[in-house]
């Protein structure tokens, strides 16, 4: 084995290291390149592709490249947000993997000077018919809840899906939203020769030393770390670190702050130096440790949790240390900013490494492997000849489907504190901006089945659904963060899917005028020879002028129900056709012009008081949308079926660009006028009232039957039955 191969580097990368350093690297330096040039840290397969994403807009204060994106919410307040993955650790230790994922994304937002305001999550697991997947689900949810609850940050929204492709590789994507006065926003930048570098927070141990490399390879027994080497979160220390770090935001002597996340001290120091165009010198023997005998390399690569790297002007060091001490934490002076552009590493005064910061942080040769469009699967025409179902049972079966049923047993584990106006079960989370009537709405979405069928169209669908969910609250969608969960880019068909997905996201975000301000890429998500479906998770953030006018999904008796958009009676990819064992059949197309129009009509109609309830059509089709609205409002409804359509394909098609709204009948002319102006089709569906759920002459169910089915099997999973 060549010396560079044991650090996961290839010949081209080793040659690039020699050229950028002007010499042979020593073993410590080579190990640092190995971790910083891993896929998890450097995005060498995607950095050039991500440049296609729109990232600028009138409300964008900080786009990609910092610890979190920031938009301007008005009145001098910034909204900082980002989503990241912690997939492989959660497969090994679901509780700690998920908990440390939450802790890490919270620190990214805190490092911008933003107080965490809300947590969201997107989870993917294998089917619930195995004990292991049930164990994973319980551990992941408990880990997410434990850390977030201890921080006293609400979790008002999220999503979860189950599919056999995730049996060996669950996905845990955690998002944090924070608020920051724009005048005191911080960045992860080092500057000013002579300024001091402090390691703040918990001491450093040997946890997670292989973390970045582990996250950059297929999940397999030979690459999995021993559970004793996993990162271990301490939410009490995380809370103390959060409060101490937030006190730094108002200090002018604090130049920059960054979480010690993947690759720990190495990544935080070289990235801060690179952003600031300066150098940093570190005396590693001054780093506080949990135990004796930790080597310089272990100190540099440790992923011990609850740590920040802080750059402070000399006069501010004592004040910063006092702040951390008051929270029971240490802020040790371990180095200084230098005039050069190297990361200089000392051990007890002796130089053990010197690397150009730009080489570590940005010097990796970009990888552009072969792309190959897979041969399209021939569509089995037998979908047209499917026997029509017994409709009552078909709807009840869909409502009980784990991908549709109630998540109440999951949500109940999350604390709902703070300024939450609408929490789990709404179209999107709605939170009041403190001291104002303004608010933000946020939703996270992705249906990987459609992404597997067509990565570009499936990703456009995910962006559109996230925007539609935000618009259903009355908010205006304004910006996106994303987490691209994909298998190996070294497989030509899988790299093609990755590129297609990014281009689909770019197209949709441009059409909806929602720039991408932050994000994360997680590749090599596969295990046991099974690759996950492409899963580009999209989180959309929107702004409301008045949270008191926020719209729910619950209609009231006497209101009429109107369809905005038009259902395409095509079953391909739907949960309904999946029950037949197939995903074949034509898939409803995404119309981005219609989606953009809906995102204009809905906020206007809701803010004006015309629309009183709104819920978009997604998994399970309009039949499940209407059933969920009936259950939320506690009232039945009677719906008229359109003529000349096959009922099951119309009721259960998962057509994008469709929303059901409830309103008083007197408001119908105003709604139609708004819809006509934007070119949005409308159709009156029926009326709310009674105690039975009726669709035409084919579905006739009492509400308790819907409620019983919609309970699903998650309560049994969480009760360990």
C-alpha cells in the first residue's frame, strides 16, 4: 500500500499535495489532508455542480460558504438556518448519532451569533417489519428529542419516511433555525495578525477521530467505528456552550467563531484562516484534554462534541474566558493569527506541521467521474388494467400506511416551547418573531420514490412541495437549505442522478425565486450492497407579515372546499400503486409556473381572510388530504367526484401543484378572481359538515373509522410492542 492510500487519498491527490506544499508532507500533515480531502469535508464530487444553484436574492444576507445561511426578516433581524446529515453515526448508535447531529447543527447556527429558535428533522428508515428498524427508529427519535429538549428549543416540524432501501443506511437530517440581530452577526473567519485563538467548551478526547472518513465511505462493518469511538453528546454542556457563545455576539473584540465539527480542530482552524486570508499558529499542548497521552494528531482530528474555536483580539481574551467560566466551561488560549497563510502546528514549542490553509480547505482536485443515464425501465402497461379497489378499504389502508399515518406518537416526544404558533401536524411550522406580529414558516420535504424514478423531476417536486406547504400557512416562501443524501458517486448512474437532482433544484428554485443559502451533501449512503434512493431533502423558509392570520389545515362546518390546481389522474409512484407492488405507470408532471402562481395566490387569499384552511395534495392523493382535513377539523364532509375520470386514479394520484382550501361560500368569487389573475384552475369539491366522510357514492365512512386507521402502527413501535 502506498503511503497516501492509508489516508484515503489517491495518486492525483497526493501529487496535488506535493505541488501545493512544494515538498513531501510528513505523516501528520498527510493525515490532515486525508481527512480534509475526504468527501464529507471537501465535497470534491459536488462543489462544481453546486455552483449551478441560485444563491443570491434581495433578502439574502449570507449565502453558502459560512456556517449557516442568513436572510433578512426585516426590523434588523436575521434568520439563520441550515440542515445537515448525521447518517452513518445514527446507523451505529441511533441515540448518540441523532443527538450529536442536533448538537452539531445547533452550534453551526450559534456560531453566526443566532439564538436557536426551532429545530426540524427529516428521517428515513427501513420498513417497520424488522426489529432492527424499530430499534433504530426509537433510538433516533429519542436522541433528537433528548438533545433539543434539553436546549429548550422546540421541534415544530419534520418528516419521516420508510422504505426498504434505507434498511442498511438510515438517514438523519437535522435542521436548526436561529434569530440574530444583523448588526451583531458573526462569521467563521479569522483575521488580524496577533489576535488570539481559543479552544472553548468541553475538553478534547479521542471520540470520533475517524468520523469524517467514516462518513465518506459505504456503510460496512469494516469501515464502522467501534461504538466506544463514536461522538458522545452532552446536552447540558451543549446548553452551556450555546449560552456562552451567544454572549460573544455582542463583543466587538470577538473576530470569529466556528464549531469544531467534522475533523474537529483541523477543519475549524484551516477554514477560518482560509476565509480570512491569513494564517493560524496552534500550540497543541495547550488544548484542554479529557485524558493523558492524547497525541497531536488525535487532538487535531478528534470530534469531541460541544467545542468552539474562537478568534479574539488580545484585549478581549480575559472577558471571553470569564464568560465561558461563568457557564462552567473553559476557553483556553491555544494559538494566534499570523501574517502568513499557513496552518502552523506546534507541540511543546516544536513545529510538527506546516500546511497552507488554502490547500487544506480548498485545494482538493475536484472529481468529475463518469456519468451515465440508466436505461429507462419500460412502463408496464398493465397499470391501466388494475382492478378498481373497494374504495372504503383502500382509503383506510392508505391512512394506516406508515408514510401517511399520524406522527403524534413521535411528535409527543418533542418539547413545544417558545413562540410556536403552529407545530407538528400543520402544513408547516409557524413561529412568531419575538416582540412582533411577524413570523416565519418552515417545512421540510422530499419523496425519494419520485427521485428514484426521475431525479431531476423528483427534486423539482420536492422544492415545489416544500414551498407549497409554506404557502399553505399564508407565508411567502423566500429561501432554501438542502441536504443531498445520495449513494456512491463512483457509480456512473448514481453520479448522473446526483447531477440531475442538483439541476432540478436549481430550475425549481429559480422559478420560485427561492435562493439556496446553505446546505449539506452526504454521499456513499449504501450498505450491504444496497444503495439508497436519491434523497434530496429540501427545507423551505417563508415569512409572514401577521402570524395571527396564519392558516391551519382544519376547516369548519358550513365552509365549502375548493381545489386549486388540477389533478392529473396518473398513479405512477404513488403510495396507492405501491400497494400493488409496483411503482409503474405515468407520473404526474411538475408545472413550476403553476407552483409559483400557487405561492402567490395562497398568501394573498389567506392574508385577506378569504381562505380559512388549506392543505396540499401529496402522499395518498386528494383522498388522504381531505381525510386529514376532516380529522383536523373534527367534522365530516361531502365531496362530489368529477365525471369522466377513473375514481381511484383521481383520488389517489399524488399530483403536484394541487391544494384544497376551505372558505365561506361568500368568499368564492374573490378566490376565483385571485386564481384567474394568476392562471390557477379552480374546482368546487363540496362542503364541510356532519359526522361522516363521503366522496361521491364510493366512499362513506364515519370519522372514528378514519381516526382509527390514521393512528397507524407508530404507537406500537414507541411502546415497544
